[in-house]
C-alpha cells in the first residue's frame, strides 16, 4: 500500500440543526443577502455569524426570531456597537449587532443606564420578566454602530454560548449556485519537527479550472520529500455578489484515503483568536501586501487553509485529522505523521459550500528520496509541545524586553530583534525608535508584554506609546502602560512583528457638523448632533475618553471610528430657548480637545 494507517482522530459533533427547532423566523423580512458568512477569516478572529446586507440603508426593522426575552444589551464604540441578545424559550440565543436603535422601552432603559453611569459603554443583563417578546415583535432597527457600513450581524448560539452556523437551518437561505473557487495549493516542508516554526520552505502551485466546470487541476509537476503538509488557497461566492467568503467544507484525500476534514458549522470562543495561527498568516500577508491598497483587499481572497492541524489548534472546525494531516517518508516519524512512500501519489481536495455546490482538485504528487546524509532524525518530542527554559527575553542591550514564558508559546522558538530606524517624523507623530522582533509571523498562545525604555525624554512620559505596524505598513497605537518610574512604556502583543517607540503630542481635532453654531431650530424639531473627530495616532482608548454635555448635563454620544463621526440624537425633544453643547475628547496619550 502507498499509505500506512495506524491510528485516526475523529471528532463527532451533533449538528446544531438537530437541536434547535424550526419554529423560528428570520430576523428581517424579504430575501436575505449576505456580505459575510460564518467562519470567515478575520485578522485576529473568526466571524461568528452572518452579515445581512441592508442595501446601504439604516433603520430596517429587525424582528424577534422566537418567543423569549431580552437577556442582554451591550453598547460600545467598537466590536458589535449596539447589540441585543434574545434568549429564546428553547435556550438558544439570537444575537443582533450594529443596531441604530432599539424598541422604545428597551432604548429608554439602556439610555438611562448610560446616563446614570456617565458612560456610553454598557453591558446590561435583564431578568426573564423584564422584556419578554413574541416571535415577530420588533426588536430594533438596523444600523452601522461599531465597525463597518450599514448591515446586520446575526448570530445563533447554543444554550452554552457556542456559536453555530445560521445557514444550517432552513429558516435562513441564500441564493447560492456558485461552487467554491480554488486558486492555488502550497506544499509546506518541515525540517525536523511538525510545527510552523520548523517549516523550511513553501512552494505554491496555481490551480486551473477545466473549462467551465467545477473540476480543477495543477498542470505543473508537484514535488516534495521528507516531512510535509498541504495547504489550499480557496474562497467561496454566492449569486449576485462580488465579495469573497470562506469555504464551508474541505476534505483532503491521499490515494483515495480521507486524511483531513474541515467544516465550519460551529466555533469556540475559548480559542476564537487562533485564526492567524491556524491559517497560514505568512502567505495571507504576502498575498495582501502585493496590492496597492491592502486595506481594501477582501480578507478571504488570499486565505490559505492548512489541511493539517498545528500544535495547540483547538477549533471544533476540524472533524477528522489522520495523524493531524501530516506526512513523512521517514519510518521514525510513524507516531507523528502519515507514512508515505516515494513515487507518484494521487491527491484529491474537495471543497463544498453549505448548499452542496462543490469543486474538486486533482493533482499528482511526486515524492522523492532524500540523501541519507541529509536526513534529520526527529527528536523524542517531535510534533509535541515543548517548553523553553527562559522566563523572558531582553533585546538590544536591555532596551527591549518581552515576557515570553513557556506557557505562552505553541512551540519552542529562538527570538531576536534589530533596530531598523531611529528618530523621524511621520504623519504628525514622532517615531523615536523602530525595531522588529524575529522570527516573523510567530504567534503566541497568550499575549505577551512588550516593554521598551523611553530614553531621553523630550516630552512628558504620558506622551510616549508603542506602535505596531499593520498590514498597510502603517504604525497604529498598541499601548502605553507606563512603569512606576515612568522610564519604560509597554503594551500587549500577540505575535512578533515590527514595532516603534512613538511620541504623540497632538490633541484630537473636532469639528461641529450639525447643528451649526448659532443655528435656530423649531422647539419641536427632531435632530442629530454630529461632530467630525480625527486623531493623528493614539486615538480614543475607550468610551470614557469622550464626554458630551448638553446644557451642562452628560449625554451618551456614539462614536464611529470608521466614519470619524460622533453622534447624539436627543431622546426627547428640546425645550424652547438657547442650548449649549460641550464636547471633551482625550486620546490615549492624554492629549485633550474641548469644543463648546
């Protein structure tokens, strides 16, 4: 036989559709169109629901999907913006996010809590008796609170808070007759151990569709040897929409034996932030950075699925993984990988969406021999987690420190750092020291604290912070926790990368948009108060950094960083007479602006 099988790992999860009854309705009327699907890749996390398009409009009526009660309302400037959690009588929770407003009684309760605490950010839990709803009752109205344009983010969670794919149920169905598109494959070759830090090469091959069908092939000769795993760059689409989505179901066959099976039917918040680790972030990064404007590139277009399980991957999306989907020609690897022989082997990859539109890729894999003198024998702990012997790392003669400890790593690694640039001005903030921590694309199990010395202080200590370079090549605020002696500034990081010590001394800029100063309004008018808010670097850290006072009384203003917009809509019509507005804004480096 070409493939030796000695053990198999299979995870069996009961389909949530068999648990949640079908006596619930969709959250909106009419045909549902989506802009993001369940399990789609996002830098730093997976997408836990579906995004329902609202045609660019806000104020679309949203309905209670089932009989139940409002269990929770959460409001914030980021994340879900304004979100409602409806617990149904069956125990399942329906989540509605980015709402513009809620139904009146609930809106008033949240508004009053914000006033009482003088903070827009609230996380309020209600008893089952306070806000009971029947299926079809209006729960609120769609909006664009938080990140993104107008849409409804919709989730279904099990009674124990496990996100499940809303499209598993017949109550929501999209028009989808498009099979997943397969772009390329990558062969990742390992040196001695089966973890991402030991990958010595990745070779990519383009997939070619056979005419207009859904079958693909790789015309190039695909070669590998030693220890290896297979990756697939693929995405899905639906009828009438240009956007890209993640793939629902993937299977890898080696000589007709199922080796690996991925399916996005449920997620786990406990391991939610593993997205950059379990996907191939390096290849994603390289694909995105080749575009002129990486910020506008579809996140799922360059998504490489590892068709093998990396150390520490705890996502329930892996349904079966024979020896974690890894391969080796070395007999000593028999405990860690599928044993394969040299010569030609047939690879088949099947990609399906949730409506069973499917594509198939066939290729021949040529496995060659390696000179015995070059063979690296696996260590006794090959493929298992290992612990380094250090409690933290000091770089660049003590000027940089990272508290990397064994429990924060997925696998052992040797780290280094180098200074890239010294002082320079950039976009109205001051970069004092730019440095990079290697190896690139190393992700931590838990966040580590990165600290750097400030050195000669040109400004007060609170003006210093650490910046992190994002996918666009721009530095963004990462943190500014000062040490007790104010000589060191620190932040939390989840991976290696490029960082900088930054001085931000410019306050945010505010412009009153409406109503204009001195405007005369009818006393009965309904209107919105809107400001344009921009900041050169640090930005607002939390909701407490923004205060809006109407006639000397604090009121809850909403901030949308995507639109640089601060907005407040008075809950009640204002009385006749003169009214004053005062807005106070502080960025994370304690630069403050007041506008009255």
